[in-house]
C-alpha cells in the first residue's frame, strides 16, 4: 500500500498564530488582540466560559473566537486553541495571557527560534536580564514553583510559570494537556521531557497594572497540588522512591539505636524497636511501589511509541 500523502499547508494558511485563553477579561482583551495581530497572521481567543463581554470584544477586535459554554480551566482552553491551530497548519504558535501583562511587541523574539528551526518550545522568562516590577509575593511564589518544577520534571528553566511561550509545529501537534488549571505551565516541562522537545528561553518584560484577580496563595497551592500530581504520573520513582528510601534509611538508623541501647543496658526498647520496624516496612513498600510504577510506565511508553 502506498504511503499516505502528507498534508501540506494551503497557500493561504497562516504562518503564525497567537492563542489567547481568556476568562472574564473584557477590560483588556480588545487591546491584547489588536496588539497581537500586528505580529501574527491570525489570533485565536478561547473564551473559557466568560460571563462578561470578552468574546464579543475579542471578535470585534479581529480574533477568531471559540467559546466554552462553561469555565473549564486554562489547560482545557489551550487544548482547544491547539486543536484549532492544527487545522490551520501554521509554522509557529504563540500563547499569551489575556490580562495585558505580556507585551505583544515581544512576540517576534519568542517566535524567532521556532521559525529558524532552533527550538520546539520557547519560554518567555521574566528573570533573564529584563527587570520588571513584579510584586514580592508573586516573585517568591514564582521562584519556589520554578525550583519544584525543575526538580520534578528534570528540565531546567528560569521561569516555569510564564504563560508567554511559542511552539513549533512538532510541539503543538503532539502536546495534549491533562492539567485543567494553572499547573499547565509546569506540565509543559514534563511534556517537553517526555517528547524530547528542544527548549530555548528568551527574556520578556511584564506589566502588573492591577491587583491579582485570584488569591495568590490559593493559586500557588493549586499549582503545587497539580505539580505533585504531575510528578506522581511522570516520575513515579522520584515521587515514591525518594520518600520511601528516606523512610527506610531512617528506620534502619532508628533500629541501630535500638541495638545500641540493648548493648549498653541489656534491655530491649520495645517502643523504639516497633517504630524502627514500622518505618522499615512502610519505607520498603513505598520504595518498591515507586520502582514498580517506574517500570510499568517505561513499558507502557515503549508500547505506545510509534514504530519507525
């Protein structure tokens, strides 16, 4: 049987597309769309269940608007935007937030590594030489979550929580987010690791003109919870193995103390001994769980990996 013919972009297909997930952003969405249109061929706004005029304003500003009947979360909105982009076959896709914090004039610098074939994912970093007025609490949360995301995913970036990124066709055609909320940025690192995507960072500036619409602490905890789930799914040996091994080693050390006590006073410290046994048993079970899940995941990935 002849090989399937590869679908090629149409002559009028957009070369670059911007995807903007939006929820109740009527104040800024119009200007964000207008500014983005100066630098891309098409703007897609995914209205994620807004109850205000976000969709109407975005459409009037010249965006293609896709509506979710209810709020499904940022991850779901990006999935919708990526699915729409795949139909258009662009060379590069850029995503940015709808609240006006990102500077649309920096879109070309984000897309450049993709268009030049140097990267599959370009991360717009707020911490690479460009100084922006970022509130201290936000800064602390970003830094903390970046460290956790880097350790969990095994991919190092300087800003894991930025929503300003560009993707190659190789990347946006294969990426499918499982996270529904704001942990989707962290998930991008896990997917990049699994899919073998090339990552490049470029500096960006941000503007925080208004107070955060959401409680910063609650949002940070939401991201952290999603991050822990991602580590459990993508790196079970790290998620279970590290605490399991730590517990096992602590149990062995505690058991050594029991032996030392018995050697000195010729009496068995029953309470200490039971605690040592419990720690060793639980630690061994958790560690073996991590090893088992790690092995099963490797086998499943091998089964679903496309054959050359």
